[in-house]
């Protein structure tokens, strides 16, 4: 497709047309031209889906598809619709089903009618609205997130009259107040989440979908609606006058060879836009030369805004018409020249949702810091001495239960251990858990003091100062062959600052595989080499060393920097040469496994360690020895928890890369019942595009039979088998072969090795997905779709009819949110916590199994703080036993899980401001606070004050309030309240605590 052809065609176009192109990239090129010519252009997303496939997997694209069509039908301007070819294989709804609905300030709403309408329009009713297409009714508050809105709306009612309309932030659920000078919203207009249907049409569609022959995990309108539109839809080629932007015969041949779309091949016999006679496309190297030689033409320059123009290299601005809009068009014709200063648009950082909702579910294991591991049963209301409050119920051995007041939830944590380890329940009242804790504490003090001493030794030595402001470095950066993400730039910049500062660098870089850690390390090595020093990169496996060596050689080989590798596959002769070269300084950079630990260097300046936690204890010791007087960069693919970062910030510096590379595509997830057809289709779909498959099957005993079953389906499939019983050496050799393409499918029992980049393996089949935790499924899914190809994850369940509701919901959430969703947050949370355990080393992993990662980390942070003389005060617990009714009222917050989450956040507050901020958030999200909720928030505020004052217990009996202190021998204070009413008791205690 040439933009010049499109320009000439659109220049003379008067009728409304649908332009058909190959893919997203071409669609954007056409859009840029159409916008420049004053068209309002509507670009449909590229949806590559076969007939009858589950559309829930494509939820985001389907929403964009519907909102774009709705906007197109509403537009009254000169307009053009642009669509990638494969999107046209989906039936298009007729224009009349894109109605809108308006709610204005002062309207009287009939809630029953509104709910009915939203239901038929395809909205989902949830307890909190966080994604487009969701709505939540809570008393006087309606939250709605229309699919065409950037932010959701909160509508406040007075009885049935609309009193306020405001935006809120879907991540925090807090209202966003209008900025100064902005008016309050006086109405909202929204489209349907699916189609604007009435009851009859919706019910008929729903019936058709439920009786559908297509196999999807759930048969509902989200999964299959568009395939069964029938009289509600029509072929886009009949609905619009269509024209091809370029010849697409090859694409059409491929589509019709692989399947039978609903639209016949004949319908695509469309006119094709002719080659332009007047214009041609330009490759612009130097705009000034072009401007100079075409002064006589009308010159137009496209730029997003003025600052781009000011920052450009243009020699003069005379006689140039500037058009301020997005897009890239470079064309030349007999009477005009069009140039662009814009760059291609970069990707946004993956947004982490901040509310971890289902953090605790009944039946989860939790660890209590004094009583050990129990099972969380739920929240109960109890009346104690005439005062009502809520308690969290835990069960221990022999069904003994422990009640924890909701005001002190900070003493429990979710039990997180490596996947698959089931904890043993503790027995209440026994001291075994206390003993275990003090044993772990000793161990931790030893580890923490080692970390701190090592860092002190490094701090005392002067670092090797490297010149980092080198001109050739800028050139080296630009030769990367891709645009660096913001995070990458920051990590490189921080590292160079360290290298030039005269201090010893000790930096930890965490980033997912394929996010470009090696690129960061390479910049450090480049600087070291240009300063005449050596660097070494040490990795746990031969496979990683081969991979890093390849990328280092590619980037640094042409820079006259000598790169060598040393690992198990090096011959004796190569080994000797490399070791000699390092000693005499003829090799600048070496990459390898622990074989490098014996090497002697002439002038080593930088050591890079990848996946440090995978080395053995002895190797770790040797690494510490080598790196004691050089700069150190450790890299890890697992994220590290923030709290640990903070505790260790005096010891190490941290960098994180969270932005995926620009060309990264992401993963599509399908949930299917076990069916040989599905498995065969999934494998063939990947092999057709020249890729490889991971097949995860969690049973060593039956894995050979699984191989036979797969070979029965596809006799020519080349299969490698890996599981924990295969030796490390063999595992590594098989992985090498898989990576080099000698196998098509890797059949393995558990999580496929994390640090390895396998750009060709882009399909993941998880057999028996209902037996994996959500965090594991997320991690598995993250292994594919890391290159520029889209990944596919198939979660296969044995029989979907027998799944529990919980498992069903969990899998559906995975299917519809390929990126976010609370599952991802939880998985990230678990990963972080495990990553935190790893950073300290494996020697104590037995203890982690017994007390769980989260408590282990808290103890470790305390140990580090205590030893490095940070926070002397390890926080004390305050026992709140005031005889008042105080709890979050379930009439205000109906859902247990929402209440639990707020209890948890309140119990972790460290300042009064935080407590009242959550109070105002509750009011904001759920409506006016009632007395019990207000009193609970006051109790938590008092608890925070008491902790700061060194008070251990606040209790009351009748009108007397007793205050006891942690300091031994300090006498308790008795306060007298005017009456034993709740509000008097709270006011009296609060007065004392604020003034004490």
C-alpha cells in the first residue's frame, strides 16, 4: 500500500467509502492521509478471529470495533471508514442498533427501567465497576463505565433524582473532582456495551447463542453474540461501498484455504485503488535538502505540536504551512511537498491495578504471627460484653477456631510459598511456632548482618571511575535497532551515573524476560571497554550464556570490542585461550557460567550477574569474593517487593523495567474443555506460522502416555520431554535443541524455565488448568507472546460441567483480561514476595515453607532495619478493647470481600491522615457513613495514636477507660467518661490520646 495512491484517491472522493487494507499498520497509514485531507477517519481494529471462535478472548478489540462503528454512524462530517481485511469477516450490526442514552443533572430515574435497559444493552452488573462495560448499583450511587468513555462515571442520587455526576478513577475507586475553572458535568451520554437492543431482540439473541453449535467455555452474548446476529446484522461489504487500498489476493487465498468465513470469497471482488499518477511516497533522510530543492511547491509539514517543530532541525520556517496533528505522511507531487516530523507512537507502561481485591478468600491459608498457619473461614459479627464488632475467624488443627478483631488484621498475612507446597496447620496454644520463629530470626540476623557487612566493605573502597559522557556512546545507543523504552533509558542512565561517581556500584535490575535487561548491561560493558577495562557476565546455565553471547557479539562485535564465552561446551583449547586472553587483557568482555569463577583478569571493572538466586551456595560465595572491589550489576527476571527495596536501599540501588518493548504483542487466552480437536487445532495453528509449542502437563507418571496421545493425533510431531527427574545436564541440552528448532513441542510438568528468551515458542497449552493457582497460570501465560508475534495460551479443563463456580470465575477472568485484572495483580504480588525470598538466597527455603514468604519477609526487613540502625522502633501492637459498637456496616458495604479488603487496609495504616483518607474514600464509594462505621474509623485512628505514644492497650468497662503502656513499670491511666454511651467513651479516649 502506498500513501501516494490513497492521497490521490481521497483527494477526489465525494461519496462515503469503506477502505479495506491488510493490517493495523496500513490502516494507520491510510488514517494519516485521510486526516490530512480533512476527513474524519474511523479505524477498525484488526481482529483475526475464525468463525465461531470465543469472542470473549478478543473483548478489548470487540469493544473498540463497536465504539468505532457507533461513532462512525453518529458522525455528520466528511468521513471515511478504514478496516483491516480480517475484521470484515465478522458480521457487522446494522446502524439502528447503535443508539445512545443520556442521563442529565436533575433527571428523575426509574431504577428498575434503567437496570433493565442496561442489561439488554449488554452491561455487566458488578460490585465495583473497573472495566469498560460494567455498571454497579449501590444504594444512592450508580457507577457506570461506558465502553466509549476514557473514565467511568459516578452518579449520586437523592431518592430518584440525579444530584451529582462525576468521574472516578477505576483503579482507586475515588472520585475525581473537577479542576479549577472546569464545570461540573451536567449530563452523560453513553452507548450500549454490546448493542442497543430491546427486550424481545435481546432475549431472541440470547436464546440463539445458548443453543449455538460453536464450542466455547461459556455460551453467552459476550462469547458468541456477533456470530448469531442474523437479522440484527449484515455483511459490511453490503452495508458500505467498499474499495481495496491495494491488492489483497494472497491474504484472501490464505484465509479461504484455512477456513470457511461467513462471507463468500466472491464478495471480495472489489475495485482496487489505482496507482497514483501525480504523487509518490518519499523516504526522508534530510528534510532541509528537500525543502531547498522544492521551494517552488506548496509545502506542508505535519507535526503533533509546536514544540516538535521548534525542536527540529529545520533551517527555515518560511513559506511552510504547518499542520498540527498526529500521523506520518511523506509525499511529493508536481505542485506540493508533504513532510512529517512526527515519530511512531510508543507503547504505554502496563498499568498495575492498585486494589488487590480477592486477597483473602474463605479456605485460604493464612499465617498469624504468633499462632502460625491456619485456614481463613470468613468474617463474623459477635457481641462481646454488650458491644458489637466483627471478627475474622481462623481454624487451626482439630477445628480449633481463633477470633481476631477486625481492628488488628495486621497480625495475619496470606500464606505464600512456592507453588504446590501445602502447609501444615499449627496447633493453637502450643509453643512450637514460637520456637520456629526464634530459630528463623537467628538465621535472618546472620543473613542480614552478612549483607550489611559486605556492603560496608564495598562502601569503604573507592570505585573505579569510568568516563561515561562519551560521544560514541550516543551512536552505540542509536544502533540498537529498536527504540528504548523510558524505563530502559532510566536504568541505563542511573547505571552510568553510578559508574562515573567514584562509588562502587551495587545495583539490582529487575525486568521481565524480553523487556531488555541485556541491553542495559551491554551499555555498561561498552563504557567499561571504551575506558580500557574488562567486564564479565556470569549466568547460571549454559543456555543463558549462549543466548547472551549471541546478543553481545551482534551488538559489540562491530565496535571493535572483543567478546568471548566460557562454558561447558567450550573445548579445552578454547578454554585455555580465553583464560590466557583475560589474564593478558586481550579480551574485553567475557560471558559464561561458573567456569569463569577461576579466571584471573588483567583489569576487571564490571561484573554482571544474571539470575543470581539460581547459583549454588559455594558459587555465591565465590561471586562475592570476585565482586568485592569492582562495580556490580545483578539482573533478575522476578520483581522484588517495594518494602524490601526500601529496607535495603542503603545497601543496594534498584532499577525496574515495567514497560514492554514497542513491538510486543501480548497473549490471547482461550479456556476450553479437553477435546482432541481443540489440541490438534492449537498445535497446527502455531506450526503453520513456523512456531513452537509449550505443553504443560502436571504428572510425571503419565507424561509418556501423554506423549503417545499427542503422537497419535499428529504422528510427525517432534516432542521433547522435561520434568524434575531429568538430570540438569540433559535438561539443558534438550532446551538448547528446542531453542534451535529441533523440536516442535516441549512437553513438561511445571513452569518452563523463566529466564530464557524463546522468541519462536508462542503457544502455551496447559492441560488440567483447573489444578493450577491463578498466580501460576499468569506466570505460565507470560512465557509466550514475548516477541513481535502474538502469543496464544490455551487453558484446558477436563470437564467444565464439574468445575466449581470459583474455578469458573477465575478462568473467565483470565480469558477476558489478558493484561490486567485482579488476578494479574495477585500474581504480581505473589511473584514479588517470592522474588524477595530469592534475593536473600535459598539456604533457608525450608523455613520459608514453614512460615510462608510474607511473614518471612517482614522479619527480614525488621532484621535489616535493626542492624543498619534505621528505624529503632519495631512497631508495637495495640490491643483495642473499648466497649463500643464499631465495625464497617454491611448495610453500607454489602460484599464481604470489599469489607475485608477495607479492614485490611485500615489495619495497616501508619498515620491518622491515612485512616481518615480511607474513611472519605468509603463515603465516596458507598455513600454516607453510618454511626457504626464512623466509630470503627475512630477506633482505628485511636489505635494509630496509641502506637505512637507507646501504649499497649486501650480498654473500657462501664464509664471507665483504662490505658496501659508498653514501658515496664509505667502506671496505667484511668479516665472517666461522662456516660457509658459509645460517643462519650470515644470522645474521652480520643481527647486523652491527642493530648497525652
